C-alpha cells in the first residue's frame, strides 16, 4: 500500500516539476507559485518531506524571478546582498528575497525545523 502511494507521489511530483520547469522558462512564475504552494500543502499533509521541500524550492525560485523583474535595482547591488538572519552572502548561500529582507537556504531549513516542532 505504502509502495503504491510512493509510486503515485513520485509520478505526480515528476509531472509537476516538468510543468513547473516549462512554466518558469515561459515566464509563468505565478502558476509555479500557486501550483507549488498547493503541492507543498498536499505533500505536507501526506508527510512526504522530500516532495514538500522540493515544492517550496520551486516556489522560491519563481518568487525570486518575479521579484527580480519587479525590483530591478536589487540586481545591481548583488554583491551586497546578504541573508538578514545569518549574514551569509552569495554564492556561499542561496538567497531568497522577502518584503523587508533576504533569507538564505540554510536559514530556511533551520526555521522550517523550528516551526515544525
Ligand atoms: Zn542565513
């Protein structure tokens, strides 16, 4: 039973990521954000952490791309971009932009663990 579920989830995730990759290439980031959040909720509810995390990464990627298009001034100051939580800079860490700051992939993981408890 669990094996069948895994197989279905694998196939579902494969289909999702294929469509997200295409959507990102075609500048349809909003679809990736909406679909990614829906997938995140589904995989979270079904306790499939790998898929849950991977869905979030796609959402973050899409948000990053949207923000870079909306806030072009952030691109110019790329060397001064640093994580608002730990101070980490690119390319050592991957940064995602929020409304009032940036967060790195490591801090996203740490916060995820904190909020899960
Ligand atoms: Zn950080």
